[in-house]
C-alpha cells in the first residue's frame, strides 16, 4: 500500500477561471491564497485583440499611501492594526484612498503644526524662566536695560574663580553686578558702553563668562518678568490642551477607519504580484489558475463566500501545460529533491519519486552495508533534520537505516564480520551458492556479489523499460513506447537476450534456438530499424502519435543532421530519403545495443563497492593490529570515521549516478512546470 499510494500518477489538477466585480478582486485573491492550493497563471496577451483589457499594476502608488497613512496615524497618536477587517471599506482605486487621506490630513495637519510650534515655544520659554530665576531681586526694568542706546547689558554666569581677576581691570569701562552665588558659578550682570562692547565681551569671554540671552519682550523687574512669562506659558499650554482634545476627537472618529484603510492598502500592496496577473475588462476582473481536483468543492465554496464572484472549472488537456504537484508519503517525500534536480515530470506522466526512493535506499544499503556505520549515518541525519533545514538530512537518515539493514545481512559491524553472523555463513545459503563450507569473509563470495549486482541491474533496467512503455503509450509517444530502446521492441530484445544467455550459462539450458533468436532477438531489432516507415504507416491509418520530446544525451544528433544534409534531406520536418533512413537506423541500432551493454555493466559498481568497503576496513584492521591498547583503538576509530565519511559520500554520488544515467534516462519525460501555491507576503512595509 505504501508504494501503491504514490506510484499511480502526478496529482490531478483542474483549470479554474475566476471572474467577478472589480471591487471584490482583492478579497478574492486573499481567499485564493488562504485556500493553500491555488496556482495562479500569468494573464493572457490581449494586445492583438479588440478587447480593451488592462492589468492591475499599482504597487508604487500603494507603497506611498501606506507611508502617508502611517504618518497621519502617528500625528493622531493612533495605533494602526494591519490585521483589521476592511470589508466595509469600498475604496478600490488609488484615487479613492488619496481623497480620504487628503481629507483626514487636512483636518489634523494645521492643528498638528500649531501644536508643534507651541511646544517649541514652551521649551524655549521654560529655559528663559529658569534663567530669570537666577536674577531674582533685580529691580531694574528688563525692557529698559535691553533697549538702552549707549549702554549694553549682558546677563549670564561667570566661574567663581574669575571674579577676583576682575580687580585687575578696574581701568576698563564696565560695571559688574553679581546676583546669586552658586557652588561653581555666580549669576551676574555687567554693563558697558556701546562703543566698548566688543572689547568688554572679549574680556569676559576670556574669563569664562557664559551669556544668557533674554528676549526683547521682557518687561518690568525680575518678578514682573517671571509672572508675565508664566502667564504666557499658561495660555500656550491651554491652547495645546485644546488642540490635543480636537486631535483626540479626530483620532476617535477616524482611528478605526484609518486602521481598516491601512490594512487594505497593505493587502493591495502585498498582493501586487498576484494582481499583476489579473485582467480587468468592463469593470470586472478575470484570472485563471490550477487547483488539485480533489480540492474543487472546498475551493469553490471558499471563493463563493466572497459574493459576486463566479468560479468555472474544467479538466486540463496536454495543451494547457498544467503545473506539476508531487505528493508523496513521509517515507518517499524527501527524495522529491532528486527528482527536481533532474527535472519535473510532465503533467500527464507519472511521479518517479517512489521508485527513486526505494531503489536509492536499496542500492545505497547494498553498496555500503554496515550495521555500526549505518546507524551512525542515521543518527547524523536525525540531528541534521532537527537542527537544520537541509533537504538532504531526511535522506541521510533513511539511507543510514538501509545501510544498517544490509550490514546485518553482510554481518558487518564497524567493519568487523565476527560480531554477528553473516548471511553467507548460514548452511542453506552457502550450500545453495555451491560452497562446501562457509566462506571466511565476504571476499570469498566476490564472484557471487558481482553476479548479484548484474542481476539487480538487469531487473531495474527491465522495470524502467516497463515504466517507459506505460508512460509513453499514455502520452501517445509511439516512437518511444513501441520502437524505442526502452519500448516494447527494446524490452523484448533485452529480456529475451538476458533470459537466453542466463539459462545457457547459469542453468545449462540452451533455449536460444533458431526460432527463439529470429522472433525474440532479431525481429525486435528489425522493427527498431524500420521505425520511421512503420510510424508513418501507423499515422496514415489514424493512429495518434506525438513526437517524442528530446531529453538530451543523444550523442548522434549532430551526426544524423550532418548525414541528412549530405543525402539532401530536408531535416526532421521534411521527408527523409531511403539512404538517410538506413544510415540513421544503423546508428540507432548501434547506439541501442551499446546502451544495453554499458548500462548493464555499470551496475557492477554495486558489487565493487561492497568489496571495496570490506577492503578498506580490512586495511585499517591490519594497521590497528600493529599497535597495542589505546593506539589500536585510535586507529579503528579514525578508520571508521574516514570510511563512513569518505566512502559513504562517494557511494551516495554513485547511486545518484545510477539513478540518473541508468534508470531515469530510460523512462523519464521531463518538461513539467512546478505547482506554486499563491501567497500574499505578510512582511510589513
């Protein structure tokens, strides 16, 4: 059931057309994103039609409006809620939002500016008030002192140590009057003639005098000036309170609506990438996409809840180029990464992930079978899965467990074959293999391991041929499904040759008589050779045939084209001459037979790595025996770490190579478009 649930096919999808009133477009897009199963299509090109259609492109406008809304809210001290429900906000175009923001901004901007001005004046007056307190007891009128024509007055403070130095300047034209002495400074006033003001200012500045400038509007003595200043400050504070009350009224009245407008502007801005795919015509929006067919009912109900929106669905056709969504169970899902590395399957193909998962785990375990090292790899995978987001981590866990299972079969624990009993030490096993006694180690069955590797490879090649036949016939690709190297003719030829040779050499049964060779070996090759005229004959009788997609890796393509030119052929799109077809047929037959041989022999690496793993561990074991105690343990630990890391990595690459070159290339039909679930970014602007 585990395999059956995933190998059937790519998840079936349906084409969806959604249209409705323009004012509902944003809510509809959000519902599509909330569904978690909607793949949005780009808009159709209507430039060559008579339709006056347009696409929604307004991201820049909404970004500016979002910033303006935040500025207005800050002035009103309103905390914006970006998750506010905005269903009752009917604004749908930028002009509507602009007009509303203009009206709110006009109400609060003048009041905010006046409040800012008054706050600035209050801060300045507060500093003046603090300075005036230092001149308490002064009976002279400030306004008269500041307005003198021939005398200049300077208020401020001077360091206490500098006061004694003034005695050295008795001949200078100034009058010094101290007010209040503090710990370090003395608040004071000095008067000087207008003609000597520059010299006197320079003198006092050199003594550390810090001037306090008083405003010209001060009148009366210090007490009267302070009272008048406090009165002015009270009036300004009262005006500020009045302004804040008015701003609070505006905030209470418009705050909730501002949050709704802000939330809608953010939704419009964040949905820009989706809105760019929406076509607008006659004040109605239109867009298309794909959903998994099994989600049709739920998706339709979700979109219909918006109101004034219609959903139309239909089955996809090969011309639709529907997106591909791989969906596998927990065991196989991590291996989708390898499928995507090679390319997504076509929409009307099958998902090869289960086959990849099973064969990859099987081949890795077979090539790197060790109970101890396999469990270490599995633990490493678990740790990487927990603490990282590496897509390879779950695969490492699975292949580690597979390695451990084969380690039990081989009887290998950290390279030692003495801890647990290997399978080839079981009497029934080694007797069946033709051994009089149990082999000492795995090297004793090296020939059997290589033969087993070939058998595994042959079975996998035949399996992929069957898959290719099913996929190709499903896609109406008769060339690949019937006459290809992995089609029906290729399967019959390869299987018959393997069975015939196997029976002759392994069982001593000679079944390859003349009839067998002619019908099951020669005839398939003849059909492959004559595929061009046979395909033409089938098409002339109405048999549907879609041209096989080129999938790379054909080293003879350039040679065929060159031969076609030499023979006067018009290329692939034209009618080929008989000579061209004969030459191409011979090249195809040679390539097909060569591929069978190289692909089959490539699986010998499985047995080779089994023996190399045992050989590496044997080397470290011999080195460890040269030392005593701790030295021996260190060598064994280092050897296991080295072999686990180095050989484990190399085996992973080699298995992936077998998957891609010996298995995938036989049946995989690429060209799929990934299914991308529509989403709206929640990142704050």
